[in-house]
């Protein structure tokens, strides 16, 4: 239900909130721009969105609530899953036996109300609230989970201690299994994993120390201390994770690797588990892989303009090699799977050889290497060639044999996708030649080399500023600012006559919407397309630096330039781009 323009106009004039001339001007703008009166008043600064919500609340008879500084009961808050709360700006804050009061920014969002009603089975009473209240309430999803975890540990630690003392070091496998299924440790591990999923962590580290167990989460590429647990909890937690991962419970002297899955709020997450014996026990590192992530597009992961065109040209070819390069954790797998998703049509047979299989894809034949039984990348690639594939994906080119087999596959009419560990797109050629690949075969098969890194994205409450002349001069030593500005103009992000004095950059606002001012990550890329000139340079054994210089002459945006391009769009900060590039 929304306020009609006439009704809104009458109320504002009666209340004396805005002058008649301002209302008349807003009505004229609303007519010209085909907007409602409320949209025109907000867009042209006569009223804020929160002012308008208070007016709506009064006119429509919907109560207005402020949740500022209000601590919401965690059980009530989590009746609405965090992704739904964030997407629809809807917070559950008060519950009785048969009703649930929800605070919203838009009470006309009927699908959100209907979803919550079906989920909780209660009568829903919508209330209007303001932006600050909503922001503070959304932050409580993370804060209250930490509080809940701390309480849980205090409650369960004594029980874990008794359990450990009874068994000591010589516990049999059956006793360890029994310990791993004890309710306190099940609750601790479950909350630990749930917390990591909600925080958006990519890795969990559980590290035994002399006096305690340190739990750390890698969030947006940065490793943070999450919590400290009593030392006595270490054995039970490791045993529980071994049971989940189907590992040997009584094997504590050798590394072990396993895997398990869990589902939370409709989100399937696979945990890749690595156990390593260290001085004070066993260290556990888990990589979180969100399995039902789909619908990625190249634009969505950060490709644009000429970089996007170069990849599309390479994927339209039926033969050749597309290489993705970067350090561990730079998003190479996501880029490869996104390209595979584009190529995955009914008339194409796609086969992969991976270590490990990170995401399952429909209609793609995925194989996992097992070096201990001789099933290596090279052996797998040889077998794939007899499977009549059109597209082959190799998880990683690590040695000469795999490199030469990949080149031969491309020469014999296949499109090959692969990753390789180098620091830049131009460095891939030198790396493959070092591995023993013949340069004349390499240049006739390599289509594009994609170099990439991940940068953290700024949250919405960022702080704008304009670069000073000194800052621009300093940046120009590392970046071709003229090329970045030209690219921004060509892609219609800034006006054709814009200068750097017109383009705002942004700093993160610390202690704002998020603790450090960042939320989520995106890719910065460089895409090196093999041109006739570059082919000749590779054949002449030119260095990686010379190849890079020529690629830049041919219009390639380097990773740092792509980062500055995205900073100029307000997606990330210059500091973040420089931090990632210099690492």
C-alpha cells in the first residue's frame, strides 16, 4: 500500500513541512521525469528517505519503530535468514505466541512478508523503520553469533575436560568416535562452521597452542582471529572433524585430507579438510566451497570492455589454450568455471581433470587426480584425449609433460582451459618455455593469458575524495592514468570531457557498516591476447618485460590499471589495489 500523490501533498501542506512553491516544483519534476511525488521530493533534496518513511507511517497508520541501540534477541533475529534480511531490508525484532513484529524500510514489499509468514507460521505485523536502525540490526547477525559462541564454550568446556581426562592420550578409535559424537563438541563444531558461513569466510584455521586453541577465519582474503578456545577442547574438536571427514581417528602422526558437506538456509557448503601434525597437536585448515553458487557471469566477476571482448574472442574459437594465472586464492577456479559455464551447451562435450573438484557442474565430466595411484594430471589428460572431448579443463599445469600434452591437445582440435602459477599474464609464456614447451608450438596454440588478483569491495558507507595533483603524480609512476581515463570515457562510466578533478575516489569508513569498511571481493584482471607481433617476440626469445611492454602498447590494461579503473567506479579503494598488487 502506497500513499497517493494528492494524499501526500495534502498532508505535507497541512503539516507545513514544505512550502507550496517547493511542492509545485516537485510536482512539475515528477510529471517530467515520470516519477511519483515522493520520489521527486527525495531526489531533489526536499525530504530524506527517512523523513518520507515517517510521513508514510503517519498517513497509512503503520507504526514507526526505531531499533537504534536496541539489542534484539538472537532467536528472534534469526527467524529471518540473514541473506533474506539484507536483500529485503526486513528484521524480526519482537515475537509473541502467535505474532511476529518485523521492521522494514518498505512495508509494500509483500513477497518478503509472505516469505517470512510461510517460514515462521505466525501472523506478521509490519512496522516502518529508518536506515540507521536497519543497518544496526543487520550488524547484530554477526555480533550476536560471537556472543552466543562464547557462552556455548563456557557452558561446554567443563564437560569436554572430564571427557579428555578419562581417555588421555591412549584412547582407542571407538572411544575417540564416542567422544566425537558427544553433544557439547557437536554443538561447538556446528556453531564454528555456521559462524564461518554467515561471516562469508573462505577458510577456517584451528591451531593448537601451548595454552589455548586459536580459531581464525579468512574473510575477503584477510586472516582474522575469530576466537580462542580452552586447550582441552582441541582433541575433541579434531576428533569430531575427523568423523565428519571420514578420516582415521587414531592417526595423529601423519597429515590427512578429507571432505564433508553441510547445508544451511538452503546454501550447500563443501568443506575441504587438511589435518597436519604440529608441535602441540594437530592443526586443521578447512576451505569452504559454496556448491550451489551459479549464474556467475564474466561481467559479474569483474571483466569489462576490451578485456571482456578478448575472452569472448578466445571462447568462440574451437581450438587453442586459455590460461588463467595468479597466486593461490586469487579466484582462478571461479574464472575457469565461469568460462566453462559459457561453453557448456548441449552440442559440446566438456571433460576436466582437477585437484580437487571444487564445484560440481551439470553435464561436465569431472575427474579428480590421485597421484598416489598414478592418476596424475598428465595421465588424466592422456585418457581424456580418448574420450572425444571438445573442451578440456586442466586444473593446473605443473610440469613439462602436462604442458606438452595440453599444447598437443590444442593442436589436435580441442579448446583447452588451464591454470598456471605466475605473477602476471606476460609471465605465463616465459614459465611455459622454462617448463620445456616449444615456443613455436606455444604461440600457435595460446589464445589469451588472464592474470588476476582479488581486491576487497568497499561497503556502501564509503567516504569520497578527489586526488590531489601530488597524489596523481605519485600514482602516475605506476599507472598509465591517461589510458585508465580513456577507458572510463569509452565505457561511458564518466563523461567524455571528464578529467581526474571530476572523478571521486573513496576511502573505507572504518567502524561503519562493516568493521574495516570492506565487504566482499571482486577480481582485477589483465588479459594478454597473442597478436602477430607478440608471436614474433616469443619466437625471438624476448623477455617477459618486453612482451608486457608490447601488450600495453596494443592496449592491454594491466592489473593495477584495472584496479584503478574499478577504484574510480567506487567499487574498491586505491589503497586496497596497491596492497594486493604489492603482495
